């Protein structure tokens, strides 16, 4: 559902090899976070608070939430997609399993979400930065794209992060690494210089800059 919302028409059966564990009859959070990168999308952890969840929903971002519908001692794990809420009625709206619209009391939802550690994620296109997302979580999502050699998407994500959080040298370093992997050594040089302006003298950045300059005959 969230991959489709982000512009990638994917059927559930296509995701089975990546996220479904037959022995557990379900999916691990790590696989949920890693799989969207295979479709050139970012999966970003959400701050584990209700205000952060509400802000994302208010901004039009559906959120994948993990619930424990059982007890702490006897958990029943379940993923759902939160897509709206009504403060006046104290309700939250979920796409839950095959149920297109499950209306759940906010207090009840908060309990089931808390029993699952308040875990949640969103899926966005590289370069889109939703509200209430930390730089660390966004950059972590970008590294997944980079590891899968989805360099253009990683580059767009890193550049967006550099503009949104300008004091983070890791964002510019990631943009440089992605550009370098694409053979765009001039862009890599520019990104490494941006990173060094924020982390002067960093030996790894200086080495990477030297390599980018060397590739340009300097």
C-alpha cells in the first residue's frame, strides 16, 4: 500500500521473497526497512511518539505501524497502515490486513502500538523529506539505497538531506560517494568540498576529495 502511494505499483506477491518469513509467518522490521530500496524508494523510521505520527498523517504521509494485538507476555504482532485520524471522535483510521478502513479508538491504538515499541516507518521518494523525521534516520535510509547500488536515488536523497540539514557533513559525503560511483567526478568533488567545509581536515573526506580530483587529472 505505501509503495503504491509513493508511486511504485507493486503487488503483495512481489514482496514475499524479500519480507515474508514462512517459519515466523510474518516479517521482521529490518526487512521492512530494507525492501523499499529495491524499488528505488526510501523507508524511514518514524519518531516513536503520537505527535510525530499525527504530524505525518496531517501532511498526507501514510505510516506503517507495528502493533501488538495480544499481551506483552503473549504477543500477536500485526502491521497496519495509519492514514488518518479524527481528534473530535478520538479515532485513528487504519488499513489493517484485508480491512480497507478500520476505525480504532486512539487510546486503544496507543496501547497496541506501545506494546510493539512504538515502531513505525514511512516510504517516500528519494529527495522527499517529510516532517518529524530525524537526520540520522533519513541518512540511514539513504545508505540502504547506496548499499544496493541504487546510486541515483541515494544521491538525490543525500543532496536533499544536505540542503535540509546543512550542517551534516555525512549528507554531503554520501552525495559525493554516490556521484563518484556514477563516474560524475566533478559533482563528487563539489560534494566533498561541501562536507569538508563542515568537517575541516577530516582524513577520509580529504582522501575521497583527492581521489575525485585524481580522476579529473589533477
